[in-house]
C-alpha cells in the first residue's frame, strides 16, 4: 500500500462476545457506536468450544467467530449501563456499611 493512503474501514456484519464481568460495558460501548453485536451465554459457548482440538486463545476466538457467523448461539439480554451503575453503587454502599460495622466492633473490642 502506498505511503499516506488511508485504510478503508472494514464493515462489521456482526460481532460477538461471551458473558462475563466486562461484557456489559463492552456490549453497551459497542452498541452505542453502532456495531451489530451479540452477547452469548458463556456456558453455551464453552460447550461448543470443548470440541476444539487445541485450547488456545486464538482457537477460542476462531470458534466464537464461527458460532456467531453460523448463528448457533444463545443470545442473552444485557442490561443498560444505568442499571449496572446503580447496582455497582449499591454494592459499594453495602461494602462500606459492612466495613464500618467491622471497625466499630474492633474498636469496641479493644476498649
């Protein structure tokens, strides 16, 4: 390719990812940018990937791409970013309350 010539953006027909701790944030971010994305159940994808002869990250990516390409995946609902932020705040508050109670009990025990 000649120098200075820009690469043409490639067209994504469909992207896929497994459920996991970061999948919510990735799914919402890609969806906002207009990427057609499918979030598939990790257990379902794992069952399909078990048939792969060699378990490597590269083979897993190829297997997931094949699952999404053929449509042989169980799509799951992904909640909104706002609901996950609210859940994170509630979990953080709960942890703070637990820590405060532990500290109070420690101080009471020392006194």
